[in-house]
C-alpha cells in the first residue's frame, strides 16, 4: 500500500514556481501509487479558479485539473 502525501499550497498561481512544483510533486506521487491531498489556503485557492488564461507560463488550473481524475484530493 502506498503512502499518503499532504501538500500545503498558499502561493498564488503565477508568483513563482510554487504551483508548478506542487503539481509536479503530486503527479510524481500519484504515478507511484500514493494518495495525495493538496490543502490550498489564502492566495493558494486561486490555483483552482476555473477559466484561467495564462500566457507564457504553465496553467495551474489545467495542471491540477489533470491530476484530479487520477486521484488528487483538493481541500480549499
């Protein structure tokens, strides 16, 4: 049985690499069969706002949306 990973995200989607790193860590853990929960707080909740139109940077919304059907749990 896999382990459970809990990640805390409080940074907004396009203020550095925080969102992208969180998505990559979550994806890697899911690939290995682990359970992953992301707790978003403060500005971190904007990573899950639907309808973002990011230009020139990874789209945080679509990255996390792709992980949710694979088992990612998100708590806002």
